C-alpha cells in the first residue's frame, strides 16, 4: 500500500486542548448505530484544531458511515470534492476506510481515502476491515454545525462470497456446494460504499461438468476512463482463470449485464488503479447461479455459427463469401426449452472489396400461437421469432422488427444490407422450433428489379417506372472486384429509352492514362462499361466501351429497338467509385428524331446542328433529350466523303467524356463496329475527314437535360466514286466525263464544281479553283463576238440617228434595250453557261442566249473546251427588229420606217443595255473604237 504520511501533515501543528476526539465501539448488547457531529470549538487565538473520530466494529462486523450534512468552509477547485490534493487548506476532513488497527499511531500507515471540504459531502463508506477513522481539521475562530452523519455496524458475512484465497482480502473461490440453491450474491469489497483504490480482487466460479454459470450484475458503478476501460475495470473470462478466453471488460455504469459461461467455469477480476484521488464509485452487486437447465450449445453447428461468449445461446454466423448453411432453434428437432431467449446475428461480408446481403428461407417452422377463443383469433404473445432486416440491433432497437413469426408459417426474407438478426423467445408453450437455410449473396445496392438468382442483373421495365436512377454496385463506395453486372432497359413498342450519365469513374488500364481513360473505343481491357442497343431479334449492337473518367454521351434508343443494355465488368485488381446515371422512358420519335433527315440520290449535302452557328440549346422543359438523326445513302458504286468543317460541342473526350452532348458517326452501318463519338472542339488546323466503308453512313447528335450549349457543327458530305474494297485509290481515273477529279484523287460530280462548297475534302480546293480567271480566258471568243455585234449595232444606230434628224419624225420604235436589269448573284449559273457554250459552238446562238448567266460584277463560267480561234460572224443578226443580214442598214426601207427611229445621243452614250448586258462609259469608248475600224 502507498504511504500517505505527507497527506496527514498539517500546515500548522494542531493543539490538543480542548480535547475533541471521539470513539464509537461496537459491544455485545450495546448500540449498533448512532450519530456524530462536528465539535463546538472557540478558537479566539486562531490556533488550529484537529479532531479524530474512530469507529470500531466487533468481530464479524464492518462499519458503515453516511454523511447527512456537510458544509466545511472553503470553495475547493474542481476535483477536490472527490479527494484531490492539495485542495482544502483552512478546514477539511480526511477519511480512512481501510484501517486495520484501532491504535491512533497506526492511522498513519493506513491507505488514505481522500480529503474533503466545501458543501459536497463524501459518499457512503464501508470499512474494508473493522474500523473507519475520520480526521477533522480547522484553523477558523468558531467551528459549529459543519457536518453531521450516522454510523452503524453491519454483518461482514455478505462480503465473504466463497472460500477466501490466501494473500488477498477480497479474492474467493465459489462452488455450487456452498449454497443449497446453487445461487448466491456477488458483491464488491465495500459495496455500496466507495470502493478503495489500488485493489485487485478475483472471483473463481467452478461448477460441475454438466453445469453452466450465470452472472447477473444488478448494480454496476465503476470509474469510467474510456471505452477500453484503462483504469478501473471488471474482466470476465470464460474459464477457470485469466488465461481463458475473455468474455468482456466492463467499467462505467452497466445495466442489465448478464453473462453466461460456455462450460462449467467462470473467472472474474476486479481491479482499481493506484492513484491519489478517490473515485467514490460504489462498485458492483449481483447474483450468480450454477445450473444444468441452461441451454445446451450443441444446436449451434460448428461449421455454421459461433457461440457469442457471455450469452446463454446467442450465436453469430459470418459469411465465407457467398456461403450458405442452416440455422436452428435450441434443441432442434426436439421441443425447445421454455422461457428461453436466443439471438441470431447473421452477417455478410462488408469491406473495401465486398458487400453482401442475407437471404433466409425456412424449411421447418413450429412455434405455437396463443389462441383467444373468445375473440376468435390467435397471436404471438407467448413464443415468437422476430426478424430484423435493417440492422436495428446495432442501435438496440429490438422493438422495431420487420417480421414477427409464430404458428406454422414460413417466410422467405432478404436483408436490406449485410445484416440479418433474429430474436427467438420460447415462452410458456413448447414447440418443435425451426430450421432455416441462409445464403449470403453479394449486395449491389442497385435500384431496379434484381435477378432471382442473386446475380448482378437488373431489369428496368417502362410499365413499372417511367424514370429513375441506376448506379454501379455499392455506389458511391467503390464497386467490388471480379464482378459482372447487367442493366436491361425495356421500352414499350411506342417508346424510346434515354440514359444520361451524371458520374463516371471506372478503373483504367495500366497502358491507358488514368485521367484520360479511353473514350468509346475498345482500349479498355481490365474494367469497363459497355452500352448496347437491343433489337427484337436479340441482335444487340455495341455503342461503345468506356473506362477512366470519360463518361459516355447521352444515348437514345433508335426507333424500332426494344431498348438499351449496359454491362459493367471488373477484374480482380483495384477498383474505383463507378458510375451513376438516370433513365427515361418517353414516347417514340420519328426515325429522324427531333431534327435530321434522310438523303439519297444526291451528289452532296450540308449537315448543321440546330440553330448553327448561333449555338444549339438544351431540350425543352420536361424532356430528357433531343436527338437529330441523319442517314446518307450513296448510289451504287459510290461511297461517302464526310468532312467536319466546323465542330464545337461541350465536353472533353480525353478527360471527362461527353456527358451532356455527343455526336455519333457510323461509317459502316451494316457492321457491328461501334460508332465514333465526338465532342469538344476541333482545332482549326486539324482535319476530321471520314470515308464510309459502304454506301450508307449515319450521324446522330444527342443532347441531354444537362446541356449548356455551344456553337455546334457544320459537316459537308459528298458522294465519291467507289474504287472497290478499302479507301478510295488516289489518282483513280474518273469513269465518266461528268465527273471531276479532285487534286486528292477523289472523283466527284462535275455539277459540284464552282458551287461555293469544298467537296473535295479538307485541304483540297481544286473543285473551287480558277472559276473566275479561266472563265474569262476560255470565253474570250465569245466576248469578241459580243464586241462585233455591239459595234455593228452602234453603226446602225448612228445611221438611224442621222436619218431621224433628217426626217424629224417623233415616233420611236422599241429597240429591245433594257435598263438596270442585273443578274441575281444567288441564282446558279452552271446550266445557263453550259447552254451558252453549246449555242456558240453550234453557230446559231442569239445574243440573249449567249449572255445568259453573265453578271456585271462577277462572271463565273466553269472551264470548257476552247472554241476555234477564228469564229465566223453569225449569218443572221437582228438588233431590236432591224434586219442586218445584208448590211448594217437596209437602205431600201421606206422613210416611214426610218422615221420611227429617233434616239437621244446623250442617253445612248451614258447608258446602253443590250439584252441584260450593261456597258458603262469605258465600254462605249471601246465600242466607238471598234466602230471606227
């Protein structure tokens, strides 16, 4: 024991006068209880006073001291009320409850029980042996009514629990023979008084071979130093000594603490820490029992369950990964024992890689119901089996059960998570009990209709729910390894299903950048997600394979498809958080979707996103997606050239995918190859050019309800001559004279030349080159003819003017001159120019026919074979009704006809139009020169 001499030294040596010590002794026939009070002291000289109260019990007795009032002067700091030192200086009380001798001189060798002052009284004290001593000190002037208490001498036999063990004041061995009923009391050494510090007590319970031991703590109050009880504690071992399996370590306050041995022995160790302060906790009190009637544990199968140490018949069944087994009632298949309560804890795996649920199905079940004949009903008020599927037992919420079974009913249940618990109470009536089969299944935490076989397969049917969510197993936690999951979405015949991804993180391969992943390709070989279109002939078409951080774009099942299917594959290596997505069943759209169209028997075309270039927008309110589908079909013997001139969609294929908007391109619609998925922005220097492998290509542009918007795209597709299997051969000779060969070697329709669209592909402007310059050179002879005609007409007009002046006639005939008639630059000139060339070569063209398609600002004439360098003048030329077949002017015409011609020279010089051709003043000078010639 720790010496306490320093604790008893007072700051000032106390006087011995007047005498105030008191002694209370238990004598045969004398009083066994009484009271004590503080002394009445008058200390005018401020001398300190110390009074000693000694309580001495008789043989076989102990002393109990209880304080009724306590008001020593002083305000101790926190903790002083429980005996911390130094705390009280001018007035205090010291208590000794482990005194082994009544001699005052021996008091200094007794363990110190604590010093107290202030208004908080010390707790009840029970002597460890036969004596208790109280020392009161004061240096105040007057001491009166400071404390008052009671004492009594009690029987010490209740603390003698069994056979004492030598060397310890509180250790015993307990056997069934020590009591008639094989029961007794278990009590801490000074209960209900504050237990001493620096103490170690053991209690060894040794029953017979067919017995078990039961301990019930009815009051338990130890100092609580934390959940692991590092200071004061009670340890209970499932065996004869402290080398046996530990049932539990207990401290603080415990309620309804009942413990059973698994076999015939039990060992209890009560320990208190050596320390200065007195905790003032009261210890424990309980009862023990040896019995052969406790439940035999042989109903717990070794390969299935484990008996929970300390319980009568509770068992724990743990998964061995998707394992299965049987669970039985006590004594099954024989009638169970009455008034028995057993709990079953069936726990599946739950760790970083695994998560399971429990499936339970009863094979046999018989727990008698209570019949109420007067009410004509029965219930489970006597015996029952309660089932908990949501982990209620972890919060001791045993009143919130999911099922309560009795009678002969059987039930098939599945836990909502990794835990399933049952509580079996037998009651007064006996029955055969139950036998059930449990199965641990992988728990995926995926909304949807799960497959009945427990595999990771889920179905989403439009008739059940029009919209909802789906996710990878255990999302947002990591998905399990070595798993294959399937998600099947089945729409009604007049519906389509849309899927939009909100989160995506699938482990990428070691050879794929962990951040970039792989987008829409087959480069994922470890973990991946695949998307398929499901058709009625069970012919699924792959849309893409994805891993990394690149989320798939929104997808809408095409018209005529049954729905969509998603598969998730994980290997045995590391994992990631997986994905979360939403699905929508909506009314079916046309084949073109919300926009788009079909193109066939056309040379070329332009496809743009909605509202291009102003930017596409999100779908309308309440709509899950917008889709535009274009199908382009070339004629037999041709393929399609697809050139992305401009492209800008929200998203980043390399880093986060295309979750909001995506363009999918199929260059071979007849194969099972997935489409190319595009989003982000095409740099101006990059060329995105694709050639179809067959006659047909398809483009689908899909936006979702999370779309923000961007500029969009412009795509030029062109029909090109097919050179056989493989890509078109560069340098291929075009098969028809109506085809133009691009500089890159592709053969396109001759009609596409000089149409303002680059149909030869990126970096090839050959179909749009030399449209202006070559037209001027190659049609030089046409201009010569026009110049001659204009000169002849001018001479004729000058002659007519002279003649009209001579006649002075006012009548003017229509000459066919039209003012301000310009050609519309937006009208195609190709057909007219080709017609002009044909008329000129035939030698019978008129001026109107020759000049069709000529614009005063820009003259666009495709290159054509040059006509002969010397072209004879047309044999018959008419200008505004004047016959010039035999000369510029027919002199044989009568004067009356001449009189009809009268012109204003100034007007003629300022502005001359001949059949839609405008000549300014420079042209007139040129014409005058020609006329002079």
